[in-house]
């Protein structure tokens, strides 16, 4: 019988976590994704079952406003009160980077990740896409086709 090369851990909140890496073919110029099936006992139901998710895929998504990051609490309601998150981290507007939800607005994440995040274009009431510049020199596009 074989074994899975999984990694068990306990999160800072006490949740049991387990990560099983998925082997993928090498990408061009070292751009190989690090995919895994991940379990978190605190997570809810997903397409992979209770607590299981596919990790390693970055995304910018809508998330609720919180007192800690926005000064108020508000659920996602598909209005300009919603906030953007990059992999779950709230995007905070730069002081001189335009206002939230506008094309050309510049954001950063709460932890110093040395990223520049800019919203592009307009679709409905929000940005059409985002461009993220990383400290490693990579430029990533989110939402652009």
C-alpha cells in the first residue's frame, strides 16, 4: 500500500488542518503552481466536501467589511459597501491611490507583502480586473481575459 505525502498541523485557532500536495507538470520559466487539497476542520461545506478545498489558486473576491479594516461591519450585498480580498486578505486603499471601487485605485494588503494592486476598467459598478505587482517581479492579472 502506498501513502499520501500529507502534512498535518493545528492552526492558531485550534483547527485541525491537513494538506495533500498535487503533483503538476513543470511550467514555463519555473512558473509551476503549488496545488494541494487542503482540509480545515473549521471550514464549511465546499465542492470537495465538508472542510476540503483546493489550495494554491489565487483570487480576488468580494468580502464583507469589518470594523478592524474598514471601520464598520457589513455583509457582502453586491454594493459599493462590499470590500475586495486577495486570497482572503482585505485590500486597503492607498492614501493617494484613488477611492475604493474606482478604476485606477491602488491597494495593499494589511500585512506588508510588498505588493502593488491596481484596479482596471469598469464593469457594472466595480473594476473589470486587477493587476498585482509582487516583490519577486511577477505581474499577475485577475479578471482580465
